C-alpha cells in the first residue's frame, strides 16, 4: 500500500503539492548468530549479523556485525579466539576441533561493549555413517509441463541402543564439473562487420565450480522410532539446474549428533520454513535459541550455537547414474568466464576411477 501511495504522489505535478516527510519507524535490530563447531579439524565459522523484526519497513536487510571479539570456551577452561576473515565472519584456527564429552560456550563482545553468551553445549557421540546412496527423482509441480528433477541423498547407519540420539544433517558446498561449448561462441551484436557471426574459441570446455550458497537445506531426526535399529534417512534434495549434473558432482555429507535443546530449536526452524506463504499463515516467529545478552536479559538474540560430534562421507555423483535429468544448459563460451569457475580442479577433487 505504501509503495502504491508513493507512486501516486510522484505522478501528481510537483507544483500542486506541498512536501510531506513520511516518517518510517526502523525495526529493532536483532543480533543473529549462525554457525557451529564439531569434531572435525577446523576452521569452523561463526557468522554475526543484525537483522530486523518481522513487519519492519527495513525487513530483510542484513548487516554484518564487525570487529567483535568472539571466543569459544570449553568446560576444561581452554579459550579459543576466532579471527574475523570477512565482515561478520569469524573463524577458529585451522586445527581447532571439538572433543566428545566436553561442553562448549560461545562468548561475544561487540565493539560497543555489549556482551553475549550461549548456554553450554555438550558434544555427544554420533553413529558412524555406513553409506550414502542416491535416488534420482522427478517431482511434480504446479506446472505440469515442467517437473523438478534432482537427487535425493539417503544416509544409512545403525542407531546406538543405549542412549537417546538426536541427528542433524548438513552438506558442504557442492563442487561440480562445468561443461561449456566454446566452439559455439558468436560475436556480440555490436560487432562492426559480422554481428552474431560464428567466432569459435580455442578454450576452455571443462572447468570446476564450488557453490557458495548462503542457505543450504538441513535435516534432523530423533531415534524415537528407530532406537537401536539399522535405519535409512533422506537427508537432502539437490536439484538439477541443468549444469550441476552434466558430468560429475561432488558433495560431502555431515551427520552430527546434537543436544535435545538444539534438536528442539532446529525442529521449530524447520516448521517455520515449511510455511506455505498463504495470507492465512501466521507471521514468521522469532525463535529464541541458546544465546542471551549479559547486559539485558530481555533482549532477543536469534540463532543457536551448536557443538556436535560429526561423521562425514564424500560422495561423487555421475551423470550416467541418474534416471531423470534436466535439460542441459548450453554455455556457448569459455567456461572460465562462468563466475567462480576455474580450469584447475580443487585440491580435494578425487573422483573414484571408473
């Protein structure tokens, strides 16, 4: 409504109206903590941002929190300082790893002197992953002529019988082979003598790209229904966007054991993300995590600091293994011009020999 009013006002000749200042109240800036540590060697990253409450006219604006002092303290008194590597991103030393049986606390001191802390998070052991399998799937959409296709990842493991276990699955950023067609390159339409004419390039048709999506799917489960049993859990869906699965795709699955409190928090987040978005849905809730302000106990701090044991497994997915595939996206140019792509494979790229 506000946007419509502004448009109408702009259409009226300026000489016919008096200036009017519209007062827009800025929403409360909420500190948001994102990240976790686990038993794999670091570095581990904690992100600090400030965002606005639901309903603010500045909603969706995210500001990194810079120049904070961020430390992780364990239950034996060892303190680890995190270094700011990017605005709002704080990283542990490369060799840092959480230890099973210890509890960890995240402590933050902002540039203005305000201090925050998490409640202690204990690291509980998690079951090893026996294997990860793939399912090539086709998902119907509202558009009957354009289904979604992609790959489901399924983790197989045996749940320990002697304790209650809470699972949290994430995948590291995927890396894949970018297939291009430089031989199809054509001149730009502004070419003085041969606009849009063929102008094949000598290089390069194969590159490697590591995705850097800020938002990645996660999955959670408790062992209420499979305590002590062999089980299989669908942990994520990776959509085929026409480029990811043209040749080989690499991902790394993280299976983490988390606390009951962390599981409860993530379950609420998952429920909120599943809101369909109709006008009858409740507005997004600010879900309280395990972070508190030491200066104002009533201040709402978003996010949750997780400390977890982790088991991981690397998976390479080949195009030939998929039953359903998206229409390939043709890149009629040098693959090195694709943002973030490189002709050199990353050091961890090691697909099994066929």
